[in-house]
């Protein structure tokens, strides 16, 4: 999550296009981005399922939590400012901690 968020912060303009402007892409590029997004969602869903199975996470709604996690992380590209109060690394660390809390990580 830390790397995913950091990528969206460091490349916020590209990320905004990728995440919010799909209709502006040609069919080939749109299909490529849609597939990458499906893969990202599948990775998060799998991590949550595996964490629940291992007793490391307590997630009553994996599909819903997957959407919430992705929304939280992706939205960084909408508001992040390189001149802001936090660096991309700091936002990545904060969001990684928030995602663990969302997943009910067992300490």
C-alpha cells in the first residue's frame, strides 16, 4: 500500500488521467488500463482474503473493503501537492497504517 500510494502521489498528474479520465483514452489504451485496474483490485482482494484465512485480518466484507482501500489510495492523486505538508513517503506510510486498521490487522 505504501508503494501504491507513493506512486499515486509522485505521479499525481498521470495517476489522475489513469484513474479519472478513462473516457479520454483510445480503445486500446483504455482496455490496457482497465485490465491493470482489475489486476490491482484482484491483488488487494487476494491479500485481504489470505490475511483473513491466516487470522491476521478481521474483514467481514472483503469486496467492500477492497473498494474502500483502492478508493482511499487512488484518491491521493486528486489532492496531493508536492508543496504540501507531507511528502509522498509520509502519505504512503500514513495510508499503509490506515489500510491495516481498515483490515482489522491483529497485532
